[in-house]
C-alpha cells in the first residue's frame, strides 16, 4: 500500500514549464515570469494543479539556468523577486502548487562562492569545490571533453561534470550542505511546495575510486536536505539516473525521509539506440517499460513518476508515434497508456497539444550546449548532412523551442517584430494552441478529459493496477480498481485489430475516436477507457 502522503501526491498533476520558452511578456524574445502568470488559467483549465519551473535563479545561462550564480535571486531575463511572489500568489490563489528546480550539484563559475574559492587556499570558500594540483582521474564531462578544468588564478584544476562553467560543489564540506539547506528553507519560506532536484545522484562522489555519482554519502546528504522536519512534507522528485530498484527503494521508500519519487528514464530509450541515433520501434517497447516499473514500484510501495517528455528529451510521439497523419491519435494514445497508470503525472509544455519534434537546416539555429558539443565531435568523422540529421533528432532544443500559441510570426510567444531567443518551432503554423483548441481533434481537450477522469476517480490515482494484455500483444490493456469501482484502459498500437475484453463494460467515457463499446475493432493508435460493469 502506498503511504497516505504518497497517495495524496498521486492526485497532483504537474505541468512542467521551461520559462525561457513559454511566454514572453515584454518583447525581449525571452519567456519570463509575467508571461507564465498570464497563462496560469490555461494550465489550470487543462487540469494541472502544480507547476514545475525549470531553474529561474540568477544565471549567466550557459546551460539555460542550470548554471546558477545566485540561488536566492531571480534570473534578470525572467523578472524580479516581486514577479516570483506574484507567481506564487497566482498559483496558490488557484489552489495550485509551485515546484522549483534545485541545482545542488554545481554552480555557475560566476557564483560568488566560486569567485571566492578560486582566489586561493585558506579562505572560507576554498573548499566549496573540488580542487586538485593534478588531474586525479579520467572523468569526462557529460557535455564532452575532460571533466577537469585548469583555473589559472588558483593554479589548480576543478571538477565540472557538465559544462566548464558549471563547477561541481564539494558536498563533503559541511559548509556546502548548510548553504544548500539555507537555499531550500529560503524558498519554502517564500511558499514553494516542492522541488525537482537536478542530478541528485551526483552530489556524493568518490574521486579516488573513480565514481562520480552514487558516492558513499549520497543518502546522508539527501536527508540533510529534505529529511528535516521543516521540509519533510514537501513533494520532491529527483533526477536520479538509476534504474536499480534497490537504489530507488533507498531513495524513495516512504520511511526513508529522502525523496518522494525519482524520474526513471528507461522508457526514454524508445525509438532510439542512443541520444542521437534513431531506431525502429513500437509502442510495445513503451508498454513493456511501463509494465515493468508499475510492477516494481507497486511491490515496493513507491511513488512512480509518470512522464514521457521534459526539457532534455525530444518529443516521444516523433520517435514511436506517427507525428504526421496520425499525430492526434498517437499523442492521445500515448497519453492514455501512461497517465491512467499509478503514480504522479508530469506534463511538459506543448505535450498537451501534441507538439512533434522540430527540424532545422543549419547548425547555427541550435543553442543547446550539449548538442553543440556532440556536433563538433560527430563532425570529425561524419558529413555535415549526417551531423545535422543526428542533431535534429537528438537536440534538447526540440523541447525548448518557443511554445506555439498561435500561427503568427513568432507563434504568439513574443511580439511579432521581436527576435525570440530560439527560433519558433518549424511546425508552429500547423501545430499550435489556438489551432488545437479550434479543431475537432483537440489534443488539449483530450488531456483535459483524461486528467478530469483521473481527478474524479481514486481508482486512477492509487487504485490497483492489473495488466491484461500479454507482452507479445500489439496492444495494451490494463484495469484500475479501488473499492467497488473498476475501470479498463485499452490502447492499441500501430496496426488495426480486434480487441476482445474478458468483462462487460459501460460505454467508454474517454476515447480518441468514436467508440460505442470498449471491445471490438481498434484502428491504429485508437484508445479508450471504460467502466467495468
Ligand atoms: C540535468 C538537467 C539538464 C542540465 C543538467 C546539468 O540533466 O535536466 O537540463 O543540463 O542536469 O545541470
Ligand atoms: Ca521577456
């Protein structure tokens, strides 16, 4: 049985915003907090009751806010602390929660701590980072190249698991733990209801043993952050980078006082053999990952994070759906497969209108620091055309293009004569909020119906899950039951077929095509949910 606290979280639906790309309010081409405030009704109307903001703290933006230079202030481009207060008020007055993105593993090298630290040994900040006279191991940065960077001022090397301007904090220094506790408390006092924690597994390392994540003191540090009485009620989701169930139990067991849940990324492999290489695939792969994790998290009474997209992932419907003729059908079918399962749903901006992946003709149109690093690496051996194909496929910019609100020049994201920080999505004229809402096949309205079904029925939140279809079937059938209420969910994959259910059902209450009965012939990507009699 899920703990009461976790049961409660299954009633949350978290809408993830990439603030830079959501809505610009002042025509500078960069999304901002006032822009978000202007869209709160849109988000609430969808059925979300919480918002996760990607980092909005002061930052020079080498990694779009994941390089924080002041955790207690707002990024200039996004607005002011007053705007943040207004956003918190706007959310809370609508009964919605705020989840902030905490980046505890590294700071920007612009952060005052780093600037002090690099001045030399023997100052209070000297040991806030990892400094070595000689490069101690062969760790590579996630964005390419060595993870060690020489700093001429200090005359030593420092560690950066990500870009060179993202220096890893030394959590073995108790002063760092204290600083980060202060940051958490500062935001909780302001009204923040939870945190998404960036690369949480990295904060404890074992430099001698050559392991830069899951170090020996990881659990101790997480508890130091979130196990304290003041904050232990918060919702916390870690970006975990593990799919080892024993590990996950240690992080997310309800008695552990660490995290509410972790993002598990297994299913992100759908439709690709690595980040930049596509692979023929089917919804069956997604189904199999989902079933595996429903079973494992259930067995261990863990809260599972239901997500299929985020700011680091190209849109899944372009990898395992049909994002052209059957875009609406694929988007709604995948949503139904995932979001009527047990756990806490996360919806990434644009997903609710079935936004597909983007395409650009020149590498100059890309911004993502990760993909640019890979581009240069690939270019050593591949043609320009092949490189661009890879980058278009895997770039995180796919998910970071300005939100497509309408078909105007800058897709309603910013003024028509402004220059958006990243090009509008190349399919924005065809896929945008205004058009979706005006269409008979509205992905947004489907999501809205789905989320309402979930909200109105505990069975879909924390009821039992039973899977009926077999691993080899080209469709997915599961039931959700709680007390005497039982529901069946049917999701067909790519081919038309007959699906006979072993029980009698009422007429489907949710369906992406016209359906009178839950059993019968299903078109490609057709789905339905119905009450079992
Ligand atoms: C996480 C974030 C990603 C960022 C990285 C470094 O993976 O989701 O966007 O680049 O951490 O902070
Ligand atoms: Ca702006």
